[in-house]
C-alpha cells in the first residue's frame, strides 16, 4: 500500500540497509524487484544460506592453492555498482536464515564511518598488477548508489535480528496483503544517485520535522528512559530527522511518519524487556501518547503496545 511505498523511499533516504519483514507472500521480495525494474536496473536477488557463518560465505574467498579468487554473485553485483551512477538494489533474500551480524558484520561497521570514501571492504590481503580496475589495495568501495534490502520471515527456522542490525537499518513490517491497486501504466525511468540525493535534500529542507514533534519526542524519551531504561540516542534522532521529511515529501503525514519510526526504532526494543512486570508503565505510556498527540492518533504505536500488554 502507499504507506509501505512511502516508508521504502524514506528508508532509502535514511539508511543503506532496509529490512522488509513479515509473513510469506506479502511482497517483501517483489517490492525491491519492482523498484529495480522501474529504475531500469534489475535488483540482484541473493539467497542467503543457513550455512553462512562469516563474510567469506557472502563475498567469496581466495583459493590459496590455485591463487584464484572464487567470487560470489553478491560480490559481482557489488563490484558492478562501481561502474554505474544510477540506483542499485542488492536483495539479501531471507537474510535471517543465518546470523546477519556474522556474515554482514564488516558492512555494518564500515557504513558507520563518517567519510564515505572510507567505506571499503577487504577482499584480498595483497595487490597484483592484474587486479580489476575497482579493486584498490585489495579493497572494494561500497558506493553511495547501492542499497542492501533484506527480507526476513519470523518463524522457527530463522534467527532473531539483533539490535545492532536494527539500529543501523530501517525496518518495515509487511504482514498483510494490500488491496489491489489498478495503477496506471508508467514508463520505466533512468535516475542517477545524484538526482535522487538532491530530491531527498529538497524534501528535508521543505518538510523538516516540526519543533513541536521534536519537543514531544523529547518528553517521550524522558519517560521511556526513566521507566524502561531505553533511550533514543544520537543515531536514532538523526534517522528520525532524515526519515520523517522524506515520508512527508512522498505525500504522507508527519504524525504517521513519527508514529511509524517511533514504533520501529524505540518500542521494538521493548521485546527484550521483562514486560510481565511493566504493564502499568506501558499503560502510562499509552496515556502519555494520547495526551501528547491526541487520543488514538498515534495508532501504530498504541496498537503495538496493546499487543505487548495482551501477550505478556
């Protein structure tokens, strides 16, 4: 539905990692696939295997006997991005069949560096005169025009996605089939990363989150810090400032964007707490949300808190 599409684009403006999670058959893989088709650059669909224990399973490895590098489809897709200036999506399908923080750890760390020119992944330990053009000193750059889209099911065959991953990503739940939309035919387009980045910057400038919303989030932060020992942190506040304006620029309402990102970034952390002893505090939080934003207005977060109270 339109909300999911808005969240997807706002997520692109917020993080290089998007997680689409929920039950099977709701379009988690189809969404980035369709985006790739629309932008005239098919998404690379990489099936994560349960056997992945480290980065070599995803990237490939150097065969010391033959002195040849056995590259993976993932590495081929990432390397090709360096030749392009348009938008690129690499889909890690069923990413939580293995532990993400094991095989994707280096990417999680590298993409936290403030200088994007330092977003380099080690491929081989030394250099050779015959190295490919974009392999420099044994490293490959993670360009700005690529996003990693992870799909995730929640069942007994998958691993829990850790806070380390969630904190760095934007996650969108897709737990239902949207109603059919008879969309008008639209021509595919070419779009450079620079042009999309300019759109994001314009969106942030024209639709910056209001001071009123920031003040209300500050009050929520104070309440949650005291009662649940969970805090927003600088990274999450930066993500909120990036996400909300682009969601609004895509035709959404600021309140719904704040509601969504608050539930996905803050309330989701409650799942790690002993909630059976925190029901009174959660009810107080619902009352505070109604007081700050209007009764029932913060519907995504209130519905989530009510589910936590009911199930614990």
